[in-house]
């Protein structure tokens, strides 16, 4: 009887292992900056349904060539930096930008995403060269 129980546990463990191999292995981390043109850096902003971005402030250097990317982790959001004329939403979720003027700029969600939408803000700091 004991052998049959152990055999059943072994079969269940094998089936579970095959299932994990086929469907549930976590994806390998991807270096998103790998495909960028020479000298360009990546600034990825992640947006969440709790009306927040992944950081309260983002920093870039003046004159730096940057690929600005919005990733909607949960919900549907957009970003707008009015002073710089940047708006990412819908099908346009990335833009290549060179930040010429140092200063602090407000990043706001540009898609009405719920009751906390008006508070969904962050800061972009362009540091002087």
C-alpha cells in the first residue's frame, strides 16, 4: 500500500513539473535598452490602477537623447508633459525626445482613469549639463 501512495505522489509531482515547464515558467528578463540607437537612453514610466506611477520623480540630463516609454501595468493610462508638448496614450506609447531645457516638469495622466485621476502625477527633472 505504501508503495502505491509513493508512486501516486511521484506521478503527481511529474505531471506538475511538466505543467510548469510547459505553461508557467517565468519569462526571462529582457534588457529593453538593448535595441536602442547608439547614445540613447531609456526612460520607462509604469502606470498603475492605484493612480500612481512607479516613481514620483524621473531624472534625465539636458541634451540627452531619450526614448520615453509608457507601460500600462494595470489599467489604461496616458502621460502628458504640457510644457514639452509630450503626450503618450492609445497606440502611441513611446517617443524619442532630446530635453534641451533644464528644469522641473509635471507628468500627469492624460486618460480619465477613475476617481484618483486628478492626483496621478509625477515630476520630470531635466538636470543641467
